[in-house]
C-alpha cells in the first residue's frame, strides 16, 4: 500500500480521512462534529461540519490541527506540555493570532515512511472522542498518525 500512496496530502486523502472520521463518530453516537485536515504547512486541505454542530466547531478543529502540525506533535501532547509551561504556550497562541489550540483532539498525519503530511483535528465531542475519530479516519485512509 505504501507504494500506491501519494507523497503529499492530496484532496482525495483529506476527504477520505474526514469521511471515515465522521462515519466513525456517527457509529459511536457522538455529538455533531467538525473535522479539519491541514497540510504540512498548516493550510486547510478539507473541512466539514456536520448538521447541528455549533458555530465554533470549525475554528476549534482547525486550531487543534494547526497547533499539532506547527509543533510536530499531537494536540494531546501539546496540552500536557502547556500545563508544564503555560507562559510559553500563551505566547504561542498570541503569536499565532489565536489559531494555536493545544487541546486534545488533533493528531499528525504521517506517510508510512514517517514523513509528516499534515494533521487532522476534530471538535464536537470530548477531546478523547475528537482524537479517536481523527485516528480512525487517518488509519482508514491507509496513513499513519503520531
């Protein structure tokens, strides 16, 4: 499968990640979600907000994914680091003009060879639920997370 995967995050892969993540959310009975997929430079590749998801969901999903890809770590890990060094993370959020959200719910998207292709972030459930559906979507698209 590795040989058939593109070397960059394509729109098709981003849409597959989102479709699988939202399908998993529905199967598990989670609240209405938004899922964002960003490329390795932090640009939005694809995003969807389910009917009934509140108005902030898109911005939160993007902020989680943006922080993840920007720092090269899952947003869960960033949240733990923020607890240990709050001044630095407040400064990051200010520098990023509010786009940086170190809250559980986003994971890196990696090619099987380990390269970072981008990040997927979700918002609508608990941080654990958001993270879970992102991981499911990434794996279902044949990619790795980390």
